[in-house]
C-alpha cells in the first residue's frame, strides 16, 4: 500500500517492555500531526510493498481473526489492547524477542478499511539530557534504551489486514521460543498460515540452481556461473518474474539429469511449477551487476546490460589457461 493512497483515521500506541513486567496500555488515541502521520504511513508502505511480505490466511480457530472480524471504529481501542496484551504475553515469556512499542492504526484506502499493527522494536543509543545544577544547566550524554526505529528502517514484524475480507499480509522474523527458533509472529500471535515471501522463494530457486551447477561444474567455472546469473537477470527484467520451468530449461538445456536434480531440490518446497515475482528494486539489485574478483585481488563490476555487449567487454582465454578481461571503448575513467 503506497503512502499517498492511505489515510490514518485513528491510531494508538502501547508499550510492550518486558522489563516492566506488564504491558503499559493506552486508553486514548494519539493526536496526529503531518510529520507523525507521514512517519507511520512510511513504515506501513515499507513493509507492505516489500518482497519480504507474506500473504497469509488465518487458521479457522484463530482468536485474532475473530476479534478483527468484529473490529469497528467504536471498539478500535479495545481491539488494539487485546492485540498488545496477547503479543506481550508471548514476548514476556521469551526473552529473545525484543521489547517494543506496538502502534496500531485504523487506515482507509478508497472505500476499504484496514488495521495495521507495527511492532517498533526499541533501539539503544546515546542522547543528551539537561539537568539543573547549582551554577546553571548541566548538559549530559546518557544511554537511551527505548528509542524507536528511524524513518528509513525496516520493521522486523508488522501486519496489515483488510477488514472486509481478512486479507492479511505481514513481515516477520524468527526468534527463539521455548528453546526453538520459530515464526512466532504468525504461528503463535496471529495464528495464521504464512507461506514464503517472494524474496525467500527467489533465494530458494537461485541457491538450488547454484547447488546443482556446483555439483557438476565445481566452483572454478566462473563463466558458467556468470551466464547463469545473466539468465536469471533476463527473466526478471524481461518477463517480470522467474518461471522455474523456464529457468531450468535455459540453464540446464543440455542435461536432463541436472534438470531432474533441480526438480528434486525444489520439490521439497513445492516450487517446481512456481513463478517468483519480486517487485522491490532492492531485491533485484544483486542481479543487475556481475561482481568478479581475481586471484590477484582485482575487483571488477560489470552492469548486466554491458555484460553481453562485445563492444564493451570481452573475456579471453589465453593459451596458458589464464583469463583476460578486455574492457573496450572507455571514453572516461574516474577514481572513487
């Protein structure tokens, strides 16, 4: 959801600090100025437009789903307190989960109503404080342990639900709960089924391709690895997504066995027929350049649009087996 599309109608903040021993719940909604409104809408946009986002479904016995289905502007405060209280119970029992402020927002986009829940983990940093002293003011530097995430920082856990149909999207992070790492935010707090995000799916596919390639070609065939990256880049750039079947046929065109090995790896994730469609520029950035490192310590970065242009760059295999990289038609060099 883009920032300019949303309007905040109501908002409230609850303090979930495990050091206190109980949640500090607010009974009053916040007053919004333009700066605070932009700050919070920016965080909603950042996670809801991220490739880390998961599109989820509540389980049939989810208590949170039942509460949200009955949520209206008249009981918004009580709904937010229920959510904060439930999350605090999990947080307080599991010290690995960081303390936070829980900001709950009632949003609208067009005719639709949404509820957003932002878990804003505390940060520790230094700030100043002024104390009265005998000779005047005394300015000191103190350690503040309850600072909120900055405007540009991404939240580890948050959710956004469309109240008309319980369409749910979230971001989350694994933490240790009862001695075992899990997705507590979806599994224990919201009680919903959370499939992999687009970014996680892309990582699974690219790592599986790399593993199969390494099995047959080893780590020394740099040109082969560059070509694989180029195939993935072209699919993402030209098709807007990564169709697993297409990538398999292009990367391992001459080897049915390698294709079968890739299928076997992806079957574990039910991804053999998957289409992965990341949207974030940050997710795609690592595929936009070839990064090379020579055994002599020289680093070379080649934009993908130049990689296949023989008028710009050429890879030459010398008689002694060494490789030369020829960079052509350079009009100007600059040092960084």
